[in-house]
C-alpha cells in the first residue's frame, strides 16, 4: 500500500546533492554542495536516485517524508553515489510507518562478475581487497552493510523489539537484457541497445540503458516517464549515444558534468603515473558541460540541468561559462532546487521561478 498521490502537483525533481566525486570538497562562498542524490517527485510520492553524502539530511530539509519514498535507484556503485546508503538503511527505517507501508525497493547494478583490468601505468600490479568477493552488486552491498552493523541491529531487534533494515528495504540487482553483447570489460556499453524497463507502478515507468563510465560496470542512466512528463538522469558517463537514445524528446535531462581544466590543473602539473592514470580515468568516464549541451540538443531534450558537478567547489558562474548555449531551458541548480518536468510551457515558467539559477 502506498499513500495516495496528490494529483494536482506537477512532477518535479529536487536536487538533494549536486556534487560528484569521492570528496568532501571545500566550501565556496560559505556554501557547499552535498553528494549526488536526486528526488523524482510525483504527487506525494517520490523516488530517490543515488544516495550521495548527506542524502538523508537533505531529504529532511526538502520536506520529503520517508513515508513518501517508493524506491531507490542506484546508477552505479561508486562510493560518491552510495556512501549514505548505510544511514538510509539504519536510520530511515525509524522514519517510516512500517505497519501500513510496503518495503522500499533498492534497485541497482548486479555483481560486476570480473575485476577490471590493471592500469597499463602500474609498475607492480596492485592487489584487490576481498579477492574472494571483489565486485559485489547492490544486493551484496546492502547485505554486507547490514552485516557490518549486526551488533547494533540485533541490539535493537532483540531488546527494543524494533524492526530491522530487512523489514524496510528489499534490494534487487538489475538484470541486463540477454543478447546485447554486454561484458563488463570487453563491451560495457553495447552500441544500439534499447532502453529496458526496471520498475513500474501506477505513477511512473522507469527504464534504463547502459552508459559509459569505465572501468565501473554496469553503469546505468535512468528515465522516469509519468503521465505528465519525463525526466532522464545520466548517471556518470562520458558522452555516449546510448544516453541520447534513452533521453529522446525527454522533458528534462539531468546530465553529469566535469571541468576538464580543473582535472588538468589538479593532476597535470608534474604528473606521476598515478596522476596520469587519474587524468585518463576522467577523460574517458565523464562529460564536459559543452558535451552535455550537445547531447541534450541531439536528444531533443526540452530542458537541461547539469549536476554531479566535479569539482564540487567550482562556482555556479564558472559552470555557466563552461557550457555552450542550449536551445531549451538550461539550469545549473544549487542543492535543494526544484525543477518541474511537466510538458506544458506554463509549468516551465514555474521552473524558472523555483530554481533561482537561470542563465
Ligand atoms: Zn560519481
Ligand atoms: Zn562514478
């Protein structure tokens, strides 16, 4: 059972955190961006996409009750997208009316199935951690997180008769369609693949496609289609045609962006082999603001917002300078910004009022 949706409200996203990368990032002008996390809000219900640093606290600041959460979608298993999953599992359950509400589905990548290749820049091959189980998927991750907190959980379950995280959440690995030639190392982003459904309820249909964020695999982008409009969230990726396929004629594209000038200044001075490996990683795994604009144009997206901003301390003004002109509406949202994604232009005007960061 779910709470009844409030049908009068336009569907919208709320940016809970807009910074990317496994860093705290120094604050800029007394403010800082939280880790990547986005709420897709439809009436009184909402869906969480990625669980970056501070996601739980930001949900509370956004006024999004835990009783309204329907499902959690994880684009890929990098720590900047999952680091607050433990707090969601261990604290979220006490915020929810478990007597009347269904468990929350956590939907994300399955086990990678193979370790990534060692960088050709390595002098001596590094040793992986936990070689017996080196690449768990979302189900394995949730299991291990609860296991790590078993002392706490059992204390509360046995003595205080409280629920456990398994009463509040179920984790599901996304099954990648057969026959598309996917392989985590050889072909992580099969060209020409079709989007496939990963979730459906009476409010939304969620489809996914594989994007290009090597060496992590699988890495997904998600699209939410509602009766009133659609939003597509890129996840972490370099510029890829698969994203254009998924985002075709979407009402709002949320795309990741990186400042490659910062990458060069951070790692390029007198680079060690490790620095060069970092530069390599960023170049083949992320997207510049200019590339994001080009992808949004090719997809025919009505609105484009950049998030998962790396570095997290670059000023908003600088991001606007890095992007080329977009023919639709363009946003660099702050944290806790609201962007409606309904189809009508009247609703688009509401977006301009609420996001407060229009070009
Ligand atoms: Zn990331
Ligand atoms: Zn990533």
